[in-house]
C-alpha cells in the first residue's frame, strides 16, 4: 500500500521528535483501545493527535456521573450513553487523518489479530492476563494500564523479538578528526574544540578523510571510547597513512528487545523505576493493584473509601497472591496497601494525564520502533499528596457529584477548597490547553469565589493543532486564550475563567497590578521562553505566591515547584546561555550546516528586513543621515545600501528583481568566495608550517551559475519574489518567465580587491580560527558626502514606503524558508557541506522547539499533583521536582532545593524576604532612621531602579540637606523620573547597609508603601 503523504504543516513539531520514517510506520498502524474512562480517553486523545492510521474504541459500559472526574469528553448529558460511542464522536474532531471507530466485537483471537497494538486501560488483572496470552501468542504488541487515585501502573509486552531503531531519540553526534593512528587498535583523535560525545559500543562511519581513505564510506564500526577526544576503531595498521581532515558520525543501530508475557512477568517482574527513592515499593504496588482487582472480583465492588475493614482484606489478599507468585514480596508495607485500598475508587485527572502520556508514547513506540520501550512494568504513586491521617468514611463517601473520584481520595472539605482557588495561567499553548483540561476535571475555580485568569497574546496556527488539543481547524487565527476558555467551559460549565490577550511583562503592570496578584492563590507558567519565565518568577517572589513551572523538549519534560519561604525560585538556577557561532566561522569558515543556515538567516534579515527599515527611517527621520555619519564603519555601508535601494538599483518591475537576485547569487556564492581564496590561497601555510585550509577551516569552491540547476533557480525565485514584496511589486512563480529574464542578465567580470584584509587569530584553545574585518579606518569624508549627495531628498519620495519582511517560518507560501534553504545550501555547496532539506532548515532557522502531545500530557499531570500539595500546604520534602525522558525511558523526582538563608544577628533572610515599610510616605531622614532604630543598621546608599536616591559618600552639603526632608515618593519622581500609576501603592528600593563595625550587611529589598 502506498504510504500516506505526511502533512508537515500539521505535524511539524512532532516530526522533529519522531522523524519521517517513524511517522510513516505510525500512519500504517491500527490500534485497539479498550476502556474509555479518563485514562482511556487520555491515551486515545494523544494517539489521535500523533496521527496513527486508525483507533478502534472498545467499552461496553455506560457513562456514569463519577466518570466526569477525569473523562473530559463526557458531560452530564452523556450519562447512560455508551462510553465508546460518546468518546469516538469527540475524538474524531482531533485529526482528520485518523479513523476513529467503535469496536463491538468480542476481544477474542479473531478480533485482536486485526490490530498492530492492543491497549487495555482500567480493566482487571485477570482480564489483562487473558488478552495478553492471546496477543503474546499471535505477535500483537500489548499494553495494560490502571489508575486508582494516586496510584498507577503500566505493563508493556511487545513480543519476543521487537526491533528498536532508535534507542534514545538524540541526534547522532559528529566531530571533526585531527588524527588517526596506524596500529591495532587504531586511535581516532578529534579536534579539541568540543568533546566527541560518543560512548563505548556506539557505531560510527567516516567521510572526507584524506590519506586513510579506506575508512571513507565504510560500514558502521563499533568503537571503544578512551577519552573525551579519542576512541579506538580496530586494526588500521594496513590502511594508508592518515594525512588530514575528515568527519566521524555516529550511526544509530537497530537493537532487538525481548519481552515476557504478563503471566511470566508476574513471577519475575522487571521495572523501569518511576522514582529512585521508591524502588523498594515497586513489587508491592504492582501486587496491590492485583489484590484490589481480586477483592472486586470476590465482593462485586471495589473497596470503599475510608473503610478500614476492606483495607485489611486487601492486605490479606496481597499476601496470598504473593505466595502464589514465588513470594514476590517478602516484607509488606501495610500502610501503603491500606492507602491503595482507600484509593481504589479514586479517579484523578492528573493521574490519567501522567499515565495517558506515558502509555500513548509506548503505543507509538510499538507502531514505529522509535525509542526504547518500558521493560516491562512501570508503577507510579504520589502518596505524599495524600492527607497525613486517614480520612473518615463520611468525608470521602460519594456525593453524587462529578468530582466523586477526587473526593474519594482527598475528601469533600478539600474539594471545596479546590473549587474556590484563584490561579493565573500564563500561556494557552500546548501546556496551557492540557492544564486547563485537568483543572476543569478537578473543579478548580468552579465555585463563586474561585477564578482562573488566563492570558496569551498569540493566535492559533495550523501547526498548533497537533498538540494543543482544545483547538480545531475552524479556530485558526482566533485568540488562544478565549478559544481555550470556551473549550474547557464546555467540559465543565461551572468554571469561572477570565481571559486576557496581553503579554505579562513590565509594560502591563497596570493591568496585572498589586490587587490582581494579591488576589491569587498561585501562578502556573505555560510559557516557551526563558525571559518571560524569569519575569513571572520575579513577580511571584515579590507577591509571595507559589509558582508551578514546567516545560517540554520533544520527549523530555521537567517540572519545578516554587513555594514561598521554602524553596529556591526558578531564577535561582538557570540553563547556561545558548552556545553562539563565532562571527568568523559564519562569515568565512563554516564547517557545518548549522553555520550556513544561520548565515542565510542573517542574509535574510539584512536584505529584506533591515535594508527596508533603514530606507523607511531615512524617509521619515530628517536626522537619520546625521546619525549615520557618527557611526564609524557601518554608516557608509548603510548609506550605500540606501542609495542602491532608493536610486541605483531600485526595482520597477519583477524583471528588475530577477536581475538583482541573479547578481546577488554571483556576489554571495562566486565573487565573495573568489575574494576569500585570493586572500587565503589553497596552498597557503601558517607560520607554524601547517596548511591554512585544514582542521575546522574547509577550503571553499566558487559556484558557476546554471539556471537548469534547481538549487540555483530556487535561490533566484525566492530572492526575486522577496525583493518584489519589499517594494510592493507583484511577484511570480512562472519558471519559464524567470528563466527568460535570466538569459538577458549581464554579469560583470570579477576582479579581486587587493586592499581587503582579513585578520585571522587563534582562539585561546588554539582550535578555532577567528577572523574579522580589519579595524575601520577614519571615514573618507569626501566619499561619505559623495554617497549622501546621490541620495534623493525624502520629500521627493513622498508616499514611498518599503515593506520590511518579518521572518515567519510557518507560512510555506511566503518564500522565507525557501530563500534560507536555497541560500544555506548554496553556501554549503561552496564549502562541500552536506545540504539540508527544507524541513531541517526550518527547524534550525526557526529555532523550533520539538514537541509531542504525549510529553505535554504527562508533564501537566505532574504539575497538577504539585498543585494538590500546594493547596494542602505540605512539607518541603513532600514536594517533587520532576524530569522525565519518554524516549529512554527515564523518570526522576527530587525534593526542591531549599532557599538559602542569610543571617544577621537574630534575623534571617532568604530570597523570599523583604523589608516592608508601611508608615505612610515618610521623608528620607525618617527612612534612614527606620533602619537605625529597628535593625541597628546604618544606611549607606538607597537606589530606585537604576537611580541613586541617597549616598552617604556622594550626597553631601547642600544637596544632602535638600533631600533629607523630601518624601521618598518625591525623591523617586524627581531623581529616578518614575511615574506612578493611579493604582500603584508600592515602590521597590534597594538599600546598602553596614553594621556598627562598618562591615557591609546584605539586606533584602524594601517594599515601601507610599499610599
């Protein structure tokens, strides 16, 4: 059967996680999903978003009101209807490429063999064993998952001979070679500019080696790592001697994995740890689930919440089952088993989200062979979220409410608290959508005193639909915040939501003001950039509000909980800055496709954005030329570009734009390369006697334009159309017309310029050559004035306005990515670098963050469990920061780091501390006296923002006398030039102090209330 074409606009972020081959395997896979409660529909939702071929739903049971605790597609009106039919109708809206059907056949061998994967959710152990026996025998991949309150388990069986094509999901590493020895084993040494990143047992291939050419294009070779820059590859003694150059690249090798059946695995279970601190509880939790199912089988119902007699029977059954299965557990944790019994009727949306993300990813692994599966059990609990004391039966009994699944775990008193919370959700993208869904099921802010505030200034794009499941194709171009709010209000009509379409930042503090933040119980970030995260973090510190922080990167996800007066903040530790590419590498010495893509991205900005903005500024700002004359080096070049765009090379037609594009090709990929080689001939050697063009410096080759070469033509088409767009000229995609215009272009002969110097230096590590243009000399005043005289007067160009191109990666019709792809690949061809396709170029140039719905679902589940804890107010050690990588799979949880404490005498300060001064608008003298009297500290300096209001060293004499009686707010207005908003009550001051011995004392900031 012919493979379905992949909709790259829809699946763009996911393709960067899975790749095209894995997507094609998924698009050919049929999956059976049994069970359509909260966990089941969460799995189904993630699979539908991912794009499997078909999903068949099986559940013969009717919808019950209690199902609404976690099943977001059920409403009160659906009670009594078939679960599978209701779920199928709603899931069909998620992805037009996925067939969603209801399976009504018996799950026997004839039925099961139709499917690639069978997923069972919330069925009993006995039922799972029966179906797994069939699946294991006929070679159908099998998954089983259960959710009961704060406990969950997953079992995976992909058969006796399952192939994993990519075990970790990481990009294959590559490195430049500096030496290969001729011996047995041969030692490969890489350049010491970066560690090779390989591990023993990895396989590699080689390219572009000079000398020992036998290695070029060889079959993958297994290596043994001997150091961060060296590894061995076997016998090289009979090969030609190594001369120079070459690349080594890691090759992902298929790996076979064998699984036991569920019956076999119950006797000798293998676990992927969910929490390394709880590894001794894994068998016990698995056995507890088995005992709960056995209880339900014998009694006809699950153990009741709060019923201790039922808990005792569950413990007894667990011990009996253990003895039947090779004494699986030797010492029983009866408190743990009691909690499992008390949670047996619990149904929590966060648990469905966590397990739904994990199980759906395992199903995708089964379809595609992408990433390492769970082998074979995974158990997960959040027991630290439970009340410390067992709740009485009256507190946890069913209320006839949609929240009964949550009440069974936390009690009705806690449920009332949840419904009256006020939370601020910053962002309504992928994490925001999932978070809102969970909150709707939890009933967060569903009572009159509660409110969810949500803000997002973005509108919905097609690529969002693959993971932001609250949105549909009909919502494209609508605001995310309001659309998401409308969607979750349909899930739970009692929610109180207030929407904003405003960025959270210093410029919106009048909207998100003191009263707004003081009304909140917490803040939840759903952001995709560090700058915004840091700002929200600072606001939470200032207002003493908890912050729930999370993020995803492909199959990786992390969660951080920030608790006032307990933990460090998000900003206390941050990721290292992104490694930048040296300017000299971009301009003259690229050696990787990332270098040429960034160069092409810079060319786009310069040609189609900056030049147009400069022209518009010239036309509107009469002082612009004067400003340029004061800018050494850059002013003259900017004026020359202005002259070209407004006079000499100003296009009047599309033909002019085509001519410009053809000449730009000659400049970038022919003349500039010839000039570089004129300065640095191919046979040039350094002062040390080594070839200049060696190591990371690849010798370039000028191109020869050929309009029959598709890459050459692609550049002209994209560049010409972008040039036309800047000048408001209608573009064209007519290849014949473009080729006809190209035939008439006169290309001047190039003559190298002897006056240009490129300075090359060695970096500190002597691995990276750096180059820059020689320092600009004093500008030739006559040349500057000559160019200015050639510019038209702005008044002579009235009405002219150019259209700067704002880079937009997601519009495949605007030529932006087309230009960067062609431009980058032409430069890569200059330097003999392997070209990149449009998909890869878009990923790098657009700085796209890989994303998949499974990770997002899991992460938001983790977050919501921390929200439960915040609402309860637990101890520091009960909170959990999380990191998970579904590709490995790896799950780690850790206690948040406590906020460091500083001490002065009998006072303690942390990042959460501040000094509140609420005595009216006092004078500077009174402010200084406050510190002396209340804290025994002498004030040496007071600053507000970047302005110093007072300094014991600088402010003396008359100035000091004038300031001392002034009110603090007056000082801020007159010196710091601060304008206070009508609702502003506080200002923040930084104060430097010293003790009686004159030693500096670090104090918290001051929140000064002046109104």
